[in-house]
C-alpha cells in the first residue's frame, strides 16, 4: 500500500483560478428531490482534491455580485488569502440530474474582468505562489474572462522566482503559459489533437506532440487518455500508466483530480513511480463519485497499488 508519511506534512499549494461558478443541482435520492449548492470550476475542483490528499490549497480567484457572496460562504478558508473583490458577478449554472442525466437548465457566464481586477488577480497569484513555492495554473474554461497573456506573464514571473508551476490548460491560455514556461503540464490527448500539438492519438503521435510541447516551454508533460490510461515524460523517463477501470458515475473532474495529485506529489517530493500511480488512482476513483474532484483518501492510496506503469522509449 502507498502510505501517507508522517514526515511529509501538509503542503501549502496556490491555485490560480481566474473564474469560479456557483453550481445549483437538482438530484433525486430514494425518490426524494434534493437541491445542492456548491462552488464549481476547474480551480475549485483542483483545490478540493488537494484538500482530500491532505494539503492546504489557497485559491486565487475573483468574487463579486450575489453569486460571489454565496461563493465566499461556500469557500470558507480555502481562499482567504487569494480572494480578489470583483465589480462583476461570478458565473452560475443550474443542472437537473433527477433523471440520471445531467440536463442544463440555465447558465450565466461571468463577464470579463476589468483591467484593475485582472491586475489584482495576477498580483494575488504571484503573492500566493511565492509564499507557497508552488502554484497550479487553471483556465477560464467557458467564461474567457481574462486575456490569455496574463497566464504567460504570471508563469514567467513565478518561474524566475523558482516557484514550481503546474498547469492544466489548453488553447491560447496554454500557448501563453508555455511562453512564460511551465514545470509540469497536464493535458488530454483530445486537447493535444484539437490544438495541433499532435497529429493523432497513438502513442507515437502523442510522443511527438510531447516533444513539441517541451520545445514550446513545458519541462515535464503528462497526457491523460481517458480509458487508455496516461502517458508521461518526466525528465528523461517516459512511461504509460493506467489504473483499473472503475464503474463510471460521473466522468467530469477526473482530469482535475489527476492534476491535483501531480501537484501534491511534486510538493511532497515523491519519486516518479509513486507520483504517477497516485495521479492515476485519484483520477480513476473520481469517476465513481458524483462530486467532481472529490474522493476518499484511503481508497485512492489502495487503488494506487494497482496502477500499471510501463516504461518505454519515445
């Protein structure tokens, strides 16, 4: 079993989250309707999994409007040092899952942040990253509420200060971040093909894409491949790795769980094998739960022992 080590205390990890949504979901349990209200968004989901793994994440995120008031209460101390007051409201969505499918009833995106709020958000990310020594960079997803160049500036400034930058991005936000430099990039095979980094999803094609990402500014790269497992290039070591296939209750959030586990493992100084097994296990367990990027630490650690890791030459 992969054991939690008492000599490795909780690590402070900053999470740059330029957008945060209020999630309202209708569910049915044992024939009774339920209403669930949660914080949502890639940055929050990464932070939640970091908490499951025993770390102390700090969200750097804007909050404003009535939705922002609700998010402040839901986040608690998770973002105390990184909350940035915003003149515009956070986004929100309403989902109905009472029939077993996720039906979107309404979505209100967050408007673009003005220059002053964007500057404050970037400064908060810099301050929290410098304080923690490591930062996870997440995207704006569907909101697109800040300019992609902000990612590049922040990555550059953090890395020149020897802060470890872990990114889970795609599109122009990824390209801007690569210009600034990224220590570890987590990306899906679909994103690699869609963004033109890879010509296909075979192992050889993805390996070529990893070389291209490294040339563009990524030091280490992990490529998630859904049911096909994942591919990693960490330093000079290349391998594929996969956890046993779990029953899927909710596929969303698996990638964010993997990103959080990679950040946790790097902060703890884990060797490559243990790092990748933990990442695969956190991702695999997430699909068995309705809560995105949620998990049970004991189950993650046990499942990590069953992850198959196979080295290969690119």
